[in-house]
């Protein structure tokens, strides 16, 4: 039987409808259009540094833009926004227009040409997360940058155009309206309840013990009660003081690397080679006039988290028009399947 569930974290509904699981041609991977996996001309592979723009940063012990790196950061060749654009806005009648100022970077996760995230080693996970933390911290130094989004598109149906593992950062001089609404909602919840939404949800999930997949001293992984996507998982920090990736210590980054690798391997054990989006739940980067009311209290009501969104099923007009996603897999079942697929360290 279908259920309309409320997602307390995201302030939205999801329609859990197991009956729709058996619809014909439901899977997005039917007639799968795979990405070109050739290594010799991959611009992200070690040895092909000349095929990319000059690097912004890299973990290496030699000169820039040569082989010998572990993680490499470059400008996106097809920038949505760019740092060279003059900063500023203007009015166009009733409309607001900003120049396309911002940052759009690509983090090349590993020099190895692998096509599955479960093939990364523990050290590669650590180096990757370490660089993500460094890049967000560096962008925060530019006070014109108000919001940063950190995401991974893995696979054709998740929007990837390169099979080599990579992550993207886009920093903007504006706070998107949808995100502003979300932060205000979370702040109002904190003011009413004297605790964060994340505290409430984590406590509820641990008490119910049916959607929790795994946890350690610092992080917990669970299938959200109102999952928008089949097999959706949230990995959240259990420490309230960690509102953003910058707040994570080296020890926490190390624990997150091991924990995330374990969860990703469970996904592959259960789903095989699948497409997914991985997004980091980050707060505003710097204060501006729209975030003044809550920015200095982010560490009280916001929590660093990662959201893994498998793209197993196609989306339709209902989802785009209503903002309510139809999920044909019960989150409780998804959590059980993933728990059964966990491997030990």
C-alpha cells in the first residue's frame, strides 16, 4: 500500500509506492547508454595533464601539471560560472541579474582510470575528502562567495560526461532561494524545539532501528523515512559542532573515508554497477543580507551530511511539477538490503 511520507529534514513529501516497482521499463538503465571508458585519451588520467586547464591545486611532491599526483583540482573546461567575470548585479526591469561570477572546479579523485567508486582504496577516499575540505575552506576566503555546492555525478543517468572518478564544486555569489527556505526552516525548527532537526531525526532512527544501516563514533548512515529516491542514504555527522566539511578534523576525515567506503561497497554489492548522485549538505559559505538572521548559529541547527541518490528509476512530469518524488522501494527494505551487504573493515 502506498504512503505519503513527510521528510522532516528537507521539509518535503515523498510518495512511497511499492506497487509501482513492477511497471514495465521502469529502470533508467534499460538500454543503458554507457560512457566512453577509453583510457588513452581520458583528460583526467595521469599522464594526460596537458589535456586539461592548468591545475588549481594537487596533492603531489613534484612540479604542477605533471604526472605524480594523488588528487588534482582543475577549472571546469565548460564553466557554469567563472572567477574572471566582474562581480556585481543589476536590475533589468522587474528582474534581477547577476554577472556570472563564481567558481566551477573539477576535483579528479584519483589518477587511476577506474569506473566504479568501490574500487577506490581507503587512502584514496581520505585524500579525496581531504582535498574537498581544503577547496571549500579556500573558497570561503573569498567573501563574495555566498554559497557552495559540492557534488558527484556518477554514471550517464546521473549526468556524468566522464567515466573517470571526479567531483565538482560550484561557488556562487547568491544563496539559492530553495536553499534559503531550507535553512530558515531548519533554524525555525531549532528555535521552537531547542535542538536541531538532525538531532531529532538521528534519535528517531536509532530508536526505530529499522532504517539505520551502520554507524561509528562520528557518523551514522540511514535510509531516510521519506526517501525521495530508491535506496537513498544519508550519512550524517553525529557531532553537532560539525556544520560543514571545514569543521571536520583529520581524524573525522579518516573515519568518514573508511565509513563512506564501506557504505559505497554495500551499494555495489546490492545493486551492481549503478548510476548515482552524491551531494554534500553544506551550509552557506559566507554571510550576506539574506542569511544574517541565522548564519552565526549554523553550528547549533545545521549538520554536515552526505546524501547518496541512486538513479535507478526514471523521473516523470509528476516529480518535476509537484516536487514530490515517487519511490517504489520501501526505505526499511532498502536499509535491510544494504545492511546485509555490508563488509567488515
